[in-house]
């Protein structure tokens, strides 16, 4: 009996040591998987910030179009600092970028379709004003201003939708971070 006791003790030590290494391996694997998940969560948060940045670019380009139009109507072509065609190109570029970035979001894609239609109408209306050299019918001008306001309101609605997405994505990211720390503490 005394001869088998060291053998049993050695086997128990080896079993416990193996179980400890296995536990460390499992905790390490779980932590690595959570880190990968956390990186994906962070990527979505950053993506949302990028979309918001480009939607804000839409609003900025719209304001530059308005300013360039006002400058042209006032005869400030060279001193206003705003160029209508450049501003329109920026607007189109920003809309196209948001369209690419939100391909997985049907709500934003619908907003983009509506935004494209409204910006085409707005562009035509603004160009008509520029061709007429400021001979404005007050009713038509109110219509043009309403079109511009509609485009701005739509961009604002898109920002609100992205803000809602951001809130949810930040929550998921925080939950993943808490899970990571829990796994490390448990390990």
C-alpha cells in the first residue's frame, strides 16, 4: 500500500496540473474570441461615425450650393468663395459615399433614393435661378427654398437614424468589453 501511494499522488498532481493548463487554455481561447468580437464591434462603431461624417458632408455641400447660388445672384462670383459646380460635385460625391457605406441598411438606402431625387430637382431649380440671373418669382423661390429645406431635413433624419444605430452598437461593444473582463477575472 505504501508503494502505490506515491504513484497515486503523482497521478493526482498530473491530473490537477493538466486540468489547470486546460482551464488556462480555455480561458485564453475565450478571451481571444471575445477580442475578435470586440474588434468587430469597434469596426461597426467606427463605420457609423464615418457614415455620420459623410451625411454631415451632404449638409455642408448643400449649404455651399446655397451660398454659391446667393453669391452668383448678388454678382459675387469671385469674392464669395463658393463655387456652385464644385459644391454640387461634393454633394453628389458624399451621397454616393453614403450609398456605398449603407448598402446593408434598407432604411438608409430608401433615404438615399429620396435624397438623390430631391437633389436633382433642387439642382435643376437652382440652375434655373442662375440662368434667369436673379429674376425671381417669389412663389417659385419659396418652392426652391422648401426643396433645399427638404434635402436638409432628410439629411438630418439620416443622422438621427445613424445615431440610433450608434447607440445600439456602442451598447454591444460595451457588453463585449465587460464579458472580456469577466472572462479574464474568472480565469
